[in-house]
């Protein structure tokens, strides 16, 4: 049995009837494209705002979010800002 070619990855190679075959998979999701789209949307939303306004809007979105991570973030922020 032959070993895998040096430059091959397991996701692009499969074993069929005693030989290794290269398979080119099509991407179904492009994380870089998604990141760029989100950053462009945020830039458009925040255009013309001061830093303080941006921070206030982010805090408002986090406070009104149902996401457990956002809720935890808000709870941590309130605990840090509480008087000692």
C-alpha cells in the first residue's frame, strides 16, 4: 500500500480500489468573505459616529440581545462598574 503524497491533505484524498485519488471539493462556506461582509456592514453603520457613540451603540445592542454570550458580557461589565 502506498503512503499519502507529501503535499496532500486527508480532506482532498480518498482511497478507492487500491489506489489514492485526488478529489477537489467545492467550498460551501467562505469565512474570509463573511468576515469582510460583516466588517463592511459595521463600518457603514458606524460611519460619522464618534468613539463614544460607537461604544454606546455596542452597549445598547449587547443589553438588548438574547444571546447568552452577550448577556454574560453585560453581567461582567456591570460587576466591574459596581462600587466597591
